[in-house]
């Protein structure tokens, strides 16, 4: 599978872009973390265009992501807004809609701007942008089971959860993320952390894990790249219950150093 989740950029200027992602007929719903990835990729196109494809942003900090629990099917409309861009980084927000309903929203996202050349071929990126603007396909719909993080058994304690995540030595998504410097996507790491926190949140709320969902991710900070083959230790602990939601602080570390941290809010799934 590929790791490019935009089929068409329908509008773009110095500060805003709109795009489209089409899921094939009968395709399974796209996991929310990959929709979030798509919004980030749309924001990246604005920054890359403004730098004349000499620089690109990488994931570093997400102030807030809100998820309403709706599954993305069929056509997904994407939007990204650059709130600030300088020589060092971009600050952006964005959203995704399906059938007119917003189901993912991002706010206060920061991406440091790094030279393009170490990560990707600038000529190839420029050609990809031209294809997306012309309406040509920008990548195949994702095969969800290929990108599911592979976690070890989650060890659940009274007030903690822990497991391992082995970044694969080789994976097809590395061809897009990134061709010249493979890096484990921050969106997949967020997915893994959300899976770690789910049984702990269910335990705190005294419900079945299948009866809760992630409603929000805040203060998600990625401190370093995770290369192929890296082993990550994932941990989580509850921060408290408020308004029917439980907050779980999560952390990914490697060799004793923090790689990523954040806080996930889980809510019970509304009954039909």
C-alpha cells in the first residue's frame, strides 16, 4: 500500500487548501488516524509549494485533535489552514468531513520545516503536486490491515498499561514516508498509543473496551524520528475522569528516552 492519502487538491493558495480522498466502493472505513494523516499531508503541500519544493514540514506537535466517532466512508473532503509560516516551522489547523459532517478536527499543529532533499526527490514531489492539481490519482486507497500497528500483549495494572511496539524493518509505507529517509509515521504511533490506552480507560470507566472510543488527543509531542527496526516501549496511566471521559497520559520511549507523549480522552460509545 501507499501512504499518500489525497487523491486531488481542489484548491490551494498561500494559506489554505482543500482536497479530496475517495475510498473505493466496498472499501472498509478509513481509520481516523489515517484521516488525520491526510489533513497533515494537505497542510504540508501548502508549505512545500511556498518553499518552491525545497523544504517540507515534519510532525512535531499537535495541540488538539477532536474525533466525533463517525466512520469515514466514500468521499472525504479535507481542508487545511496555515495560521503561521516562517523559515523554521508552520502552525496549522484542519478538518475532514464525510457527507457534510465534520468528524475530525485538528488545532494548533506545529511542523518544523526541514530541507526536502534528505527526505524525498524534489522533482518527484513537484510532479506529484502537478498530478494532484490536475485531478489525477495521488495514491491508492489504503489497505487498512497493512498499517495496523503490531503491539505486544498489553500488560494491564491497576493504574497503568504497558506494551512494546516494534517498528518494522521494512514496510511498503516507507516508500512514501519517506523515500530517502524512512520514518515511522507519527499518525501510526498515535494509533498504537490509542490502542494501548483503550483497555486502561475501559478499566477506569468500568466498561468493556469495545464500549469506548477516543474522543480527543491533546499535547501530542513527537520528540524524535523512529527509524525502521526501532523498539518502542509504550506506557499509559490515568489522569482522572471528568464529564464522563477519562484522560490517559501516554508515552513512547526508546532506550530510556522519550520519543512521543500525549493525553488521550476516552468516552463511552453512545447507545443507539
